[in-house]
């Protein structure tokens, strides 16, 4: 089998987030201008600069919060699989590489990471355990943060399955406690 590389990025998805952030800033600019043009009657005019400063401190702090959430979303993510090794490259995480000779089986465990819609929807936490005897190496990733949930995750799992069969390795899931993972595993043809 030839080497397969899957490349993923959230650049297009960030346009929505950037539009929301722009609206947020424009709203606070409008509020600041309105405070100067038509100040509230019950507010001391000497306090207006302090109120506007407080508003902009809140805006500035929220930019740090936005940056913390969106950090790494514009960077490329890669999954590479060949007859020699499996590699995951995710921003802000160390490169994960493992050779087929270093393990006998792959166990996939999924956990519902968040029910609340995040920036790109609810997320699922995946844990891939590469097991050989008593030792195991674990790689973890989160859908809609590290890889696209519906576009890329099924491709990754399908290629893991194909290569595992070709390399005579066991591949199975341990727990599936959410509908997305169960449906995807069924469509790909995994058994427990």
C-alpha cells in the first residue's frame, strides 16, 4: 500500500469566528461613541472617560480570551500513514510517530468531550492506544479542534483500518458513548 497523507485546516471555518469578533468590536465602538455623543443623564460627566476605559479593558481582555481559543486553528494538521509508520502532526502538540513494529493492536476509545456547541460544534475526544504486551503509547485528539469531525476523522479511521488489516494488526474500539462515533464506526465497519 502506498503512503497516505491527510491534510486538514480550519482556515475557512475561522471566517465565521472573525465576523463575530468584528461585530463584537464594532458594538463596543458604537457604545463608546454613544457615551460621548449622548451621555446618560444620571452619570457624572467626569466618570465618562473611566467608563469608556473600563469598556475597552473588557474588550482587550476578551481579545486575549479569543486568542487563547483560536490559537492554532489556522495552522495545518496532518495525518500520515504508510507501511513503515503512523504520524500525527497537530499544532501546539508534539509530533506523534509510531512504527508498525512497535505495537500489536490499536484500541480506540471515545468520550463525549463537550455537549455545548463550541466554535465549530460539539466535540468528541478520541484516544488511540497503540498496545504491545504491557506497554502502550497513547495519542489523543479532539474533533472540531484538532481535525474536522465529519470530513477528516472518518478518513483517518478508515485508513487506520485498511493499513491495520494489511499489516496484520488488531484494531478495535473500546467504548463509544456518543451517537457521532457510533454511527461513524458502524459506517466504517468496526467491530468491538
